[in-house]
């Protein structure tokens, strides 16, 4: 009889501290405590989902009860390690606080901690989503957490540390788990692709890791889905198609129509095309905002690959595309598009046609904002005019009546600029300089 299929997240779940991805800080602290026999009675593991909190809790439970530890790691071969790995150990009790959150559940726990472990040295209680307990349940657990029996270790995992009462925090040692970088996730899933004999390229790995958003479990879950969708060919084109990545051409055309072509009809035609293609308009607007923001970061050369949701090839195109655009115009457009997105979310429009009408109104207004001059732009134009006047005056014949006070051209220009600034002092001006 063939073995049941195991999804990647379960198949490759780490069984030793060494196998865990990225969480060196909490792991080193735990291993030092084990090395010097300073194991605490209660730990809080805090961090985002899917980064290894429960996994490390199980590995710690195995190490505490391991009969033959190897270099501070569980052997994974003794009776205790095998039972914990299989999830049938009576000495490791896992509790989901999301469903066992009431005071009666904690009373049952307080009674069970009095019993000695059946096979190992310790009884380990792993309480997941610990912040979900009721206030009464927290209070009932206080004394047990502070002075538990010597054979008991509590490991409390949570994604919301701020919801845990201070009285609980003061009785535990807490460890912070961090998100895993996209680069590390790419490296990790590349190893798995080689083991599983999946076809892949760098772009495909990037999209899978990016979709994981710092979570190893989410990355493997999406990788599982991608393997099914692409039939094991994890290439950038196939994975990109799976997540609905359409490239940047439409975004570039829309930005060009606003800045270069200065043609509202071209802008509205692009929006009409998007509507007729059945594209999700809300998602399109957010993706367009992401495109502009990423373009600004690329223009300023302060972006890493992990900071943007675009492929390497498209990132290079974006950087080249916006290099000649003024930063002021890009900032103005990003600000207006963000405001547009915020209005759209709160408007609760019922269908795509209503959203399309909303787009047309808002983009017309954006086009008008980009076209109108600003006080800063006027002053810049006057400065340019002053330079031209000064050049012309310098070429005039130098002859003047006697007893005439000489007035320098620069003085005239400065006086004009100063007069204009005084006139408009206190007047509300455009947020960004004129982009013309």
C-alpha cells in the first residue's frame, strides 16, 4: 500500500534546530540554555505566522526528553523523539487557545500538570495562539505559570504579543521570531526544487518567495499550488501567469499619457481598455500605485529587490523609463493615486461600471492638477526670464546721463521676485512645483 501524500510544508518541516530557516537568535538562546542546564519553566514565542514558532517548540520538547542528544540536538531516533515527531507523545500536549480559551479549559490544564511525565523528563505544554485566552483564563493560569511543578515547561506561541497581559509576560521568557527575507526563501525553495526534481528559474523562485511574504509555511503552501498549476515547471512566465502578473506596459502607457502626452483622451482610452478586458479595477489601481512608488524608489537608487513586487527585467525597464521624469511629477501622481485608492475603498461602489466612472472623474482631476501652474513654477519661470533680461542688458551700449544712479540688472530681477513673493505671502499654493 502506497504512503499517503504529504504536502511540502509537512514533508519538509524541520526536525532539528539546524534545519530551521533564519531564526538564529531565539535558537542560539535556547541552545545556550540547554547547554548550561538553565531551561526556564515558561517561554513565549512571538512572531508572524509560519516562521517556525510551533516547529521550534516541538524541537525543544524533543530535546528536553531526548535519551541520546547529539551536539545539543535531538537524536530523532529514540522512543521519545519518535513519539513526539509522530504527534502521539503523552508528554507533549499541544493546545489551540483559539478553541480552548475558557477558564474551564485552563482548570483542566492546572489539574493535568500535577501528573508526572510518562516517558521523558518533562511534560511540555505548547499553547498556540495564546493571546486568544479570555481574561478569566489568563488569571487562572497566573499561579501555575509562576510556580509550575519542576517537570513542566510551558511554551506559549502568539502572533499578537500586545494582547498578552503584563502579568503573564512578567512570568515568562520571550523570544522574538522574525520574517524570513525573500532571498533566504528563494535559496531554501531552490534546494527543495533540486530534491523534488522540479524545473525552475530565478524568476519563478522569486515570485514564489515573494508570495510567501516572509512566511516559510506560506511559501511552501504556495509552492505546492504552483507545482500543481505549472505541472512542476516553476518558471517565471508560468508562475507570473498564475498570480495574474501582467507586466508593466499598461502602467507605463498610463504614466506616459499623464506626463508626456498631456492628453486626457489617451488616459481615458487606456482606462476604457482596462474595463473592457474585465480586469479587477481595484487591484489595478493598487498595482498602479505600487508601480509608481517602486519607480520612485528605483529612480532614487534606494531599492532592493525585496522592496518591490516586480521582476528583475521589469525593474530595469522601470528605472530606465522614469529616469528623465521630474521627481515632483512622480510624487504628485503617487499622492493623488493613493488618495484615489483610499476614496475607492470607502466609496463601496457596487460594480465595475461605477468604479470605471469613478476612475474617469478622478483621473480627469489628476490630469488637471498636473496641467495647472503653481506659484513655485511661476517663480521658476520668472527666474529664467530674469537671466535672459540680464544677458540682454549686458549687451546694451554703456552710456548714461551724468548724476544718474546705476541700477544693476540683477537688482531689478531680485526686486521683481521679492515683490511677487510678498504679494503671494500666506496664499495657499500647490503642494508640488509645476511639472511643465
